[in-house]
């Protein structure tokens, strides 16, 4: 866990020439004038002073300082982002200017910026800045959460994500925030990872194209009669893109992709990929319902669904698991007590269901009589 620098900074850490304008025990009128930029302070000093005043106990001073700070011309703001000033000030700039690429780029190369600030920037910054941050291996090795943030950033190139995992693997770093990290380590250590390049690689472009698919729905149509499934026509291109990915790319797609991608990946024959999809933080209950009915998912996926407490509040999920022939028998048996009479009767007549489960369902259905 990285320590986040916080405002206000101690008064003694403020240059003496600025203290009379920032002293919380000083005249409120002086602080208000400073908050409005009406004092003889320039450049980085002005940025530092205004940032400190955004944390002033007086709401009026705090708001005025924030308004003045966000309205500063870039000729004043940008140079300050490269200066050796308190980390809490630089962190506040990262928060207040999250979409100003030049601010973020300059902060990314400033050694005075805290690791927590770089991690925050890494979670959302555009590709150009992810590349700047990713080449500072010394900082990455000392602060693994930055690697995690970059890996989870959709703008980070896939080849860069691979290099980050390889770096972490070589230095035996722990990345608990990266799904299937141990499998990813084995994947990248067993292949040739491309060197950093100025332009995205063709594989980077292919991954980005698949990630850009805007379809938050299941990509698979299921026949309720015979249980067969096929990819909906509009998602065949996405299916083909995913088929051409390696394991590492599929795992990251499971984390960052949409519901359509996850519905394809959860059916992947590679257990690691399928488990990355079903355990993705973005996997919804509705998606889990679709997976619970699927005859194409593995027992491991069904077992995961059947042990996820939040999802088991859904009656439908328990019913779907009982009616899926691939669900481990012991798991199906545990849900029989939750089924309604009509569903128990239907289960007892279902084809493909293990005999012990059908017989247990039949016996239980009779208890309702």
C-alpha cells in the first residue's frame, strides 16, 4: 500500500517567503488575497501557495484558491510540475488536472512526485504517458502498485503490459491486484517479449481494436431445447480476434473487455482464461446467470459460480446450476433444498442430468404433496 501525500503541508515546510500568506493562524484577509492571486508571488511559489490554500479551513479561502489554481495559465502551471516542491502539492495537481496531458506528462518524469501519485496517474492516463511511466524501471520495482495500475489501464499497450509483468516476474514482485498473476508470469517468462518501441506493434493495435468493441451483452445464443450454443453473427469478428490472442492477451481482455468479450472468454477451453473471465471484477450477476446455463463452460467455472456468495442470492443461478449437466454433482445437490416444486419436477424429468440428482429431485418434489 502506497502512502498518499496529503494537504495541508506543515507550515515549516513552506518557504519562509510564503508563510505570511499561508499561515492558518494569520489574518484571514491575507489568505483570501493570496487565494485570489492578489499577492506578489509568481511561478512555482504561486502554485505551491494556491495548492496549500485549497486545504484551508476557511471554505471561502479554499474555494477561491481552487478557482485561481485551475485558472492559471499553462506558462505558470506546467513549469511547476517539474519543480522539486512538496509531494502533496504535486499530488493535488494530479487530482485537479486529471485530463491535462501536459501536466500529467511532466509529473510523470518528476522525481519529487510520490509513488502513490504516479500510481493514480497510471490508472487513467493516455497511452503516451503510460509509455513514459513504464520506462522508469527503478520506480516500478520499488512501487509494484504502479505496475498494477498500468496493467489495468485500457490505454496501456498490450506489449507494454507484457513487459511490466516480465519485469515484475524477474524481480519476484508480488502483484495481488493483477488477476491470474502467477499464470501470467509463466506466460511471459516463456516467450520473447518485444522491446519498447515508439509506435504500437501490430499486436497492440489488434488488441486495442478488440478492446474498443462497444457491446455490453452476451455474445452467445443458446438453444433452450438441446443446449447448443453459437456466437451471434454480429460478434463473430470479436470471436475471431479473441481466438488469435495468446493466453496473456486473453487474460487481460477478460479484465478490461466488455460483457461480449467475457461471454466468449468464459467458454475458452484454456482453464486459466476461463477462470480469469468468470473471476473478473467486472463480471456481473446477469453474466454469471448466462454462464451457469452454458453447456460449454468448464466444471471449474460452474464451481466458482456456485461458491460466489453474492451470486447465490439469485434463485435463477441456483436453478440453472442444478439443470446444467456439467455442474459437479455435490454442488447441485446442495441447491436442491432451494428449488421450488415445479422446478424440482422439471429437473427430475430432464435429460442428461445425473441419475442421483434426478432421483433426489423426485423425492424432494413429493415432500410438497
